C-alpha cells in the first residue's frame, strides 16, 4: 500500500492504535503476571504459616512436657504454667493446621495420625502430674520410666518433621514459582516498555519523515513567501494526503500571487503614467484657471468702471435735457435772452462733445467687453473639454479615480454655468452696443443741432422762432439721450452682475481645479507608493 495515499488522520489513528494495543497487551500481561505473583506469594506465605504452626505445635507439646517435668521434680504448681498454656494453644494450633492443609491430603492424613498421638502424650503427661500430686514423686517417676511418653513424643516429632519436610518442598516449589512469576512480571513490564519505546521511536521517526519534515519545508516556503520571494519552488512529492493537498495549495497560491503581482505591477505602471499625465494636465488647467480668474476679475473691474461711466453719461444726458428745457424757456422769453441762449447753447455744445466722447469710449469698452466675453467663452469650452478628458482618465483609473470623476463633473458644471452666464452677458452687451449706437447717433444729431443753434443765436431775434423749434428738437433729443443713458446704466448693471457671476464661477473653477490638482497629486503619490510596495516582491 502506498502510504502517501493515506490521510494524515488515518496515519495518526493507526500509529496511536498500535501504541494503544501495545500498552493494552503490556498492561494485560503485567496484570496477569502480578496476579500470578500475588498468588505465588500467598502460597509461599501459606507454607511459611503452616511451618510456623507446626513449629508452634511441637513447641507447645515440648512446653507441656517441660511443665510436667518441672512439676514432677519440684511438686510446685507454678511449674505447670507452660503445661497449662500448651493445653490451651494445642487445640487452636491443630485446628489452624487442619484448615491450612485442607488442600493437601498427605498433610491431612498425617494430622489424622498426629492428633491421637498428641492426645496420648497429653494423657500421659496428665497421668504423671496426677500421680505426682496424689502419690508422690516415686509414682510419677515410675510412669516416666516406662518410656511410653518418650516413644509417643518421638512419633510426634517424626510426624511433624515429615510434615515440615513436605512443607519445605512445597515452599521451595512455590518460591521457584514466585521467582518465575517475578521474572515474567519484570519481563512483561520491561520488555513491553522496551517494545513500546522502540515502536514509539519508530513511529516518531515515521511521523517526522511523513509529517514534520514536509511541514517544516512548507513553513520555510511560507517564510520565503512572507518575505516577498514569489520565485520559491515547491517540489512535487506525489502525495495525496493532507500534506500533498497543502503543498498543492501552496503551489497554486504562489502561482496566483505571481499572476496577481504581475497584473498589479502592470496596473501600477499604467496608473503611475496616467497619474503623471493627469497631474501635469491638472497643473496646467489649474494655472490656466487661475489666470482666467485673474482676467475675469480685471474684466469685472473694467465693467464696473464702464457702469460708472454709463451712469455719468446718464447724468450728463439729464443735464442736457434740463438745459434744453431752459433753452425753450429762454426762447419763449424773447429777444432779451438771445445772448444767454447762445451761451447756453455753447455750453450744450461742450456737453454734447463730452457726451460724444463718453459714448464713444463706452462703445470702445463695450467692444473690449465683447472680446473678454469671447475669451471667457473659449475658457468655458476649454474647461468643458478638460472636464470630459478628466472624466475619461477617471474612468480609466477605476476605483481610485472616483473622486477625480466628481471633480471633473463639477468642472464641467461650472464650465456650463460660465458659458450660460457669458451668453447672457453677450446678449446684454449687444443691447448695450445697440443703445450706445443710438446714443452716438443722438449725440451727433444733438451736436449738429447745438452748432446750428449757436449759428442761429448769432443772428439774434431773426432765428428765435427757428431757435424755439430747434430747442424743441433738442429737448426731444435730450429726452432720447436720457432714456438711452438710463438703458446704458441698466445694461451696465446687468453686465456688472453677470461679470460678478462669472468672477464667482471662475473662483469656484480655480478652487475646484486646486482640489483636482491635490487629488491628482494624491493619486500620483499612491501610484509611487504602490510601485515601492511591489518592489518588495520577487516575481
């Protein structure tokens, strides 16, 4: 079986299962060996206890005999204490021996013979004691001299020795069994431990080669990738377990990172180029917008001056009208006012010349305003075109160009407003130019009338009637001049308002272009930073 096709989980389960089985086997063997060892130790202790009881039995019989001899010799009851103790202990010892040797028929048979002998011995001892107590020493000595007690005691010793020898043999066998069980226990524990250690070492080496070493290799690859080295290569280990899947995932991740980094690099280079171009274009547009704002400000100032001149012209026209009224009154006053009328007509001529100069200057300034309006219109068209180009560049920039697209839209909106305001100013300026032309014509006519009035004033009373009629015409002309001057004032105020709007729009354009320049600078800096980050990767 190819081990590389088995999953790591199954490999670990297999290794741990074998280790667990070995531990279970060792535990079972050790348990059985310990149980057997305990049994053997119990039998050894049992044998030793049987030997001890037989020794105690023999010792009790000897104590009984010793007490009997001391009493026979001395006749004192105090010497019977060993005898009395022996009588108490012998029955207990025999009962214990009967129970302890219940599993041994030979020992039971010897006990069957031993108990009557001990009874005979105790009977003999009691008879001797009774004889000594009742008949004296000689009677007791006679019973002792029969040697019946000695023979019985010898038989008791022989039986106890036989039982002791058999117990010694059993003890030797059981100690040998205990030693064997101890050896088996040691062998099962130590041998099983050695087998477990060896298998654990082998399993550790196997797992190290199968799991740890590949994982260490993958950790090194991950460290290289973390340092930005995407050129690292992963060997194809032809594994189909989790390590193989992890290696495959690392290879796929490395290739994907390489492709992604290449795409990001290309996009960053394109972004850098676009950002540089946008920054340059934005800087130029910002400069042009600032210049346009300055020009619009100057135009606004000029329009304000023209408005003031138109207002002055209106005031002058009102003065002409008043003078014409006074001329009519003077003409109606008669011949006496001819000189004063001539003088007034002279003043009117001077005023008309001044009005003519003012109107001419106003006409020239209107033409100048028309040129400025054309410049503003051209600037609005260029701003609109720039906004379209900026929107295209923002669309190319993608997510990073959204803010730039908003700024471009604002520029386009401001350009449209500027264009509309310029069209309004152009319409108003056309009206002003028409009114100015009428004023010029009226002024020329007034000038001719004034010159004719001066010539006629020299003829005195002859031209009074003609002077009256001419004065009426002068009044009408002055009225037209007043109306035209008022129209000029209104038109100049409208032009001033329109130029103020244009100035505000230009200021907004300048502010928007400054923001656009800042955004372009930020975009440029972002492209540079992205390039710097990409230089950390080796692809």
